[in-house]
C-alpha cells in the first residue's frame, strides 16, 4: 500500500500577507505586538501594548488570574492600535525545564539519487522517533528542526537532494519542556480569550531578532537576561546547537539592592536603572546617591551613600550570574575558536557597562543586541528588553521546517536506525573548527 509522504518543500512555501500576533509573557511585564507579514519581506508592525505583571515567578505561571489579566490588557492595547481583532498568538516560554538534545535517524537509499520523497521519508521517520522518545519522557516538544545531514558517513551536508547514496541520515535538534508549565501558559493565554498558535523558547525567539547570519555561521552564544530567568542559546554552522535556562535574572539584582539598602523594590529598580552600573570608576567613591526609606510614612529620612556601594551590590550578583553562564556554555560545548562571540539581550542587558563586565568575566567578545528586522517597531520597543517579543514575530513570519508541527505518516520511509552514538553538538563544533 502506498504511503503519502509530506513533501518538505510544501512546508517552506511562503504564504500571502497575514496578521501575526505575539505575546512575551515575562516575570515583570507582558508585552504584545501585532504585525503584517508575507513570508518574504520584513514584517510591518501595526500595533503594540505593554502591561506590568507579577503573575510569573522564574518564568513560570504562579498566579493565573494576574497573568491572564495582564495578557488581556496588553493585547487589547495592541489590537486597538492595530485596528484588528486577534484570535491566535505566538507566545514564549523561558523556563519549565527546557532541555536541548539531538535525535539522529537514518534510512536506506539503496544507491539511487536522493529525491524529495526520500527527504520526506527521512523527516517522517525523525518525527516518529521524536514522538516515541518524548512520549516516554512525559515532556512536550517545542521545536524539532533538522540540522546536519549525513550521506554514507559524510557529515555536514546542508542539502543532500540529488546525491547518490546508500544511507541518508539527519541530526534533529529537539527542544522540549516539562508538560505542566506549557499547559499552564497555554491555559493563561486561552483564559484571555486567545488561541495559542505556537509556544517558542525565549532564547530561540530572541536569537531571531538580534543575531545576524554570519554570527550564526561562525558560532555565537545569545544570553538573554530576563527579570527572573536567563536563557543561553548557542548557534553554530547557521543553526541552533544548544540551549540552557538559568534561574537568575535582573530581578535578583533589584532584590539584592532592596535588601542591602532597606528600601522598597520600586525604589531599588529605579536606583538600578538610573544610578546602577556593572563597571566602576574612581569617582563612584565620591558620587553620592539618595536611598529612599522602606516606609516613607514613619518619618525616616532618605540616606545618602556612595554610588560605589550600589555598584558593589550589582557586581556581586553579576559574578554569580555570569559564573552560571560560563558553566552553561562549557556544558553545551561552546569552547575554542568557535566559542568567542557572545551577545547579551533582554532587560538586564540595558544595565550600563554590562558588556564590559561580561567580556571580562567570560573572556569572550561581548556586545549588546537590540531587536531588528521589523518595519515600524516603536522606539519604546526597540530596546534589548523587547528582543524576545520582536523575535516571536520574526519566528512566525518565516516558513520553517519544524518537525514538531509536521503531520505524521506512520511507516513512511525505508529501514530506519540510530546513527552512531556520538554527540551531534561535538560534530557541529568540529565542523566549525574546520572552517576557521
């Protein structure tokens, strides 16, 4: 019996112009963006909205009512500006046990030229393998994108169509998350009367808006510093190679300031933004800043302390954060000549001098990345704090080959089997070293 196999080119066919809506559900704010996209040109922003929120803790929904209220308010603001009614959105997930792995599958080609049907059969076999593996682990698949193809042992093939081969294999980069956090986020969005088109890992979304193609080819690590979670996303050979989530964020700096100087969190946030920095100078010992009291109504007077004391508190937390970032980069394999470039983004990347601090801490080249690739992005949303939001629009605007959203035809393809049990990340970075 003939089996219908999905042609991968059908997945990549650009669509006509359509409305795309995205919501960045963060620990400190919920931001919404509405844009028009045709799959070929830069998306055009037509509406945006932002609302403060404390419904999430460490990137996870902790208060359902507060989260859905903030989502509804932010989207209503964006809808009003855009003049359209939104039914479905792309939303991000920054925590929830995010895990990155590679699954390898292989099929028998029997020496003939590799056709579209063979490619479809290979990808269907990969989808079936992923479903089997993930279902046993009780997790949810966020992304499953093909990375490197292998033809008869020749690794690093980007487009195997038309080659003669006996065996064809592919490494599929799979991002998964614990199922309950995904369902809670989905529920919060649906309670705000919106359908969830896709859940995208925050690091993947932010990478789409701040990294350029050459950085992805040479090797780059994106470090997104959110309020409660820092995400590390490593790219190489033009593809995502690994992702890690660290439960430390810019909100911890604010909490440290509030505790150290006995002041309110709102005042601590203002001190961090206006007077804080990640690097110090001799004059900081003489510049005085005013610390508001914890309870202004009890008659206490504001205290004055040297700015250097504030910077010392900030640097202590940054030492912990970038120590964890460095460990995550080493665990992923981002070392050697291919692991020299780091891009910081997220709200925490707006701290003055943080790129210089990170460069010294990580011993790598560091820059701050801000969102690009959108037409008409409001100036207020053009900062690093909105990189994930802009990236969600960019992620949804381009046709993608994601096996997590690929229909399954059971039994497709020839004989399948596991590729040799080696690290696909190691193979990827070995390819990068050969190019440098």
